[in-house]
C-alpha cells in the first residue's frame, strides 16, 4: 500500500548529511488518509481548466534550442509540471536521478555530489547506507529547488549487457526491494517526492521503446514485480514511473494489467503514475492507468491537456478518471509536504560532508573478488605502476539521464560518435577523483608512475620495473545502448594478460557497470570490483587496496563465465535493431520480442542453480582481509537465528545470507534473508531474521500459494557455497496481495 507502513530508521542513518536536509519522518497511514481526503476536497474545487494542469508537463531543457513557453519558475532539469496558485498547489520541478542531481551537460552551471552506481550501492547489502545516500541526494535536489527526484531504479538484472545495469541494484527481488525502499525513504525525508522506476520488466536498451516482453504472470509477480512491490511497501514513493517497453503487447505506460490491475487494484497504490519521457502512445493511456504525461514534447502529441479535457467533458469514464488522476497527484504532494515546506533554489549544500557519504558508499560497495595474498598492499612499497583507466586523474561514470558531475564538470570526456544533442548526452565521462593521487598519499615513499595502456609494450616495461602493477580496467555503460558482449573493450584483456606476465604482483581494479569476462583471471594476483565509484572513488579504491578499509562488498548479481551461461546468449534484437537513442521503431523492428519465459522467475543465481552451472563469481560473493564463520542455523516458522563470528585478525563486516534450498524435496533456491554484521577480531554476534512468505510461495490463479510440507534452508557465503541444510515443516497458506 502507498505510504502504508511507518518505518523507522536508525540514528546512524542520518550521519554526515547536509545540514540543509529536513529528514522528515515517513508518513503514517493516518497521514496518508488525511492527504487523500484533502486531495479529494481540492479536486472538488478545481475548474475544468485546472483539472488538466497537473496531468502534463514539459522537459525544460534547451537541448536542441529554446523551449517554447518556458515558465519563469522552471529550473533546467528533467521535467516541469505547472502548479495552481489559486489552490496553493506548487509546481512539480523534477530532476534525475538515483545517483545524484543530474548534470544535464552543465546547462545549469552547477555541480552535485555523485554517488557510486546503483549496483555499487547494492553491493553494500546495507539498507541503512542506501538511506543515507538517498537522504544526501534528496537534500541536494531540494537545495537546488527541485521537489521531485526521478530515482528508485529497481528493475531486476535479467541481462548484464543491459546498458542501464549500472543504474539498477540487483538480480534478486528481496535484495532489490529492500535497498530501493531504503533509498526512497531517504530521498523523501527531505519533503520531496521520489519515484520508483521503470515499471516494469524493463530489461534492455536495444529497441527499448517497442521490445515486447513475454512472461507468465506468476513468474512476473515472483520476480520483477515483487521487487517493485517490496520497494513500494518499504519506501512508500509518491510516484511510480512506467517504462518504455511493451508487456504482453501493450506499452508499459498504457498497460491496463500493470497500472490498473496490479499496481492500483491488487497493491492498493494511492500515489500517481508518471510516464517516462517519450513513452506515451495515445490518450487512451489515461484509462489504462497513466496519471501524468511527462516531457510531453518528446511524445507523438500532447494527450493529457486539451484533448483530455474534451474527453472528460463528453465521456463519463474520462471524467471520473481525470478526477482520480488529480486526486492521486495531490495525495502525493500533500503526503510529502511539498506545499507546506516548499523547495527553493539557492539552498546551502555541504559538499564536503556529502562527499564523505559518497566515499563511504564506495568503500562498502567495493568487492574483493580474488586475492592470492598480494592484498592489502604495503604502504612501504617502493615502486607502483598504475596502468590504464585514466587513473591518474579520474574514475569512470555511467552515462545518460543519471549522469552526475561535481563543480567543474567531467575530468575526461570520450566522444562515442554520432551527431546532435544525444551524442553529447551519452558521451563517456569521468569524475574528478584521482586513484593515483590517493595511492601516492597512502604510499608516501613509493615511486608511483602512470601509463595510459594504449601501447601494451610501454605498459609491460613499466610493470616489469615496478614492485607492484595496478591495472585499472573499464567497461562503460549508458542509457540508450546495450553492450554487445561481456568483454573488456579497447584491448584491455590483452593488456592485463601482458602486464601480469611481466609482473606476478599485478592487481586489477575493475570500474565496470556490471559483470565482465576475465580470461586473465588465473594470471593476476588480485581483483577488486570498484564499479563506478562516484565522487570520491579514488580515495575509496586506495583505502581498500592498502587495507585502511577492509573490503566488505558482496556481489548483487552473478558474474557468468561467458554469455553462453545466460538465458539468452544473444541479446534480443542486438543483431538487427539499429541503435537509436530515441528508440523509435524502424521497419520490422516493432516485432521485437524478448522471451522472459525462458527463465521465468529464476533470474540470475536462481537460473544458475536451476541449470546446475557454476559462475565465474556467484551472487553474494566477496572476500575480506579477515575470515568469518556463520553457524548454528535454527529455523522456527518464518524466522531464523544463527551466529556470525570473526575468526580472523582484522575488524570487518560480513554479509550473512540465508537461502531456501529446497521445498518438499525439490531444489528451489531463493535468498530469504540477509544482514550486514560488523565484528571485531574474535567477536561473534547472534542474528535473528524473518522471512517474507512471498519468497517461499508461488503466485498462481491471482494469489500467493505457499504449499505445506518440508522446507530446507542453508547459510551461504554466497549463492553457491552453502552450509548443510536445516529442514523445517511449514503449514500451507494462501493469500491475496
């Protein structure tokens, strides 16, 4: 239910945040009831003209020239919905995105604090940390005058080649839903609205505006839709943003099953549905559940203004729907306090404090994938060769609408090609944070040298001369384009292999949007996955390399050995759909279908378990500079208890994971609980977790069915390394949403 649960956050969740943040408590059911009643009363006061004010808006960005009729109070950003001064209704001023206030190519002449990528945040497995990150970016959005943040990306990672993998969180619905809910709570603590997006089954950028997703309803409800459902319950977002793709032949933003039957009727969602930009096919989308047309100049027409008013004047169905659209938008405005605590431009931002939040997120999200004893590096090292990745001055970021930059803009820009405004929009860009400088700061007496890696022979010679070689390898992703495969581009695989042959103490630092193949893995001494590490990526990486930070990240998605292990070894449409950021169908391309029935609800590690495949690195994997042991699993009903002990010599954090492994003798792997635990050397902690029954159940015939019988659970270091199972009898149960 929209805003149906009052969820408390720990006091530590608001540490190191900007002093300008408000941190309002989540609205209670009573609060939402009052907001809804107030919204209904306001709708009754609205004229026919006023009823189509909140239902549509523009993209106030002069990307291709001046925007006709740009309102005086509009802020250059993603969207603008006019307010109604007579009724005290504020304009909605919208900005992207989940990783910080978007840069929009520097049009506003300002900067913002860039969080690490979504998948990096998820690698922390820490809801409190995502709350802190959400509260931080929400405070910066508010200080810039925005009151709607287009954040909350939670689409499951069905294909790691998806160009927006870096924006999303995980391949598991429980982990994704819990984390996105925490981030949304943080954002909305600033008296601004957050979205959750892109609803739903938005799994690729190739043909993104017309690819038709085929999936059984039960499988959808047990996977992608469950992630959204948990995220809405936990985060209580004011708005849901629908997706570009089709589902069962209907556009997601005009999909009666998704928007009406599932979201509003089954889940009882009381907020409003906004379209993605350029995703509205026609006026009938209003009857199908869409409440607001966003970025209207990108659509085939402006449907939710005069045309909607005319329909409402002559058709009772549209008249009732228009009132409901306004009531939903107003409920979100009132519940979030946009009218009583207006956001105004010019607020103070404590960039130093916010950078510390970004750095902590990066540290907790870095994953130590391999360590043959070379890590942590000694600060007494005499010579260190740093190779590749622009690591002398920058760290990689993902591109598209979520692109964020600090003051001064990007440190490096690599054009991708093409012409027009979108060519600049998706250029490869790097944040101003130098791993090399941070490494030199920690290894003060070392001779630290850099080679860009363009010439392998040059890099090899420098590696041979040095005590340690650190190769920074990058894989760039962007909204609008998928990656063709999981290799490292620009000959980096060959570079790594050659450097490792020259220096046995070669460490690889991956700055990637998601999984990559590693043909050189057996040749290197260590690998850390740093993802896109954000505004303070350089110091975070150095801190992990030298052991000031004990790595504690765990993979939120599976790293396959190669594409043959994926449900679709070839990305649907990648061999014949011409890349096009606008995503408009070309001849025959509107027949593009993506068959998710292949894996159904068995996304990621569940697919690997079903097929009996071993991954390159499994979901949940992550090493540490200490060792942990989880033991004593006991299960009673829908609760479990166990003990986690630090059996090593360093303080560190473990991520305890509990999996369902079988049901009535049939293998069925599901993550059912997780908890991040901080322990001193030799210390132990008792942990108690509860299970969401939906994770144990099937969705059949319009409801959840949990069969009675024997369920087996196991503790996991990751999805492949599991303890002996503990079996328990559970009673049968059936229920609706």
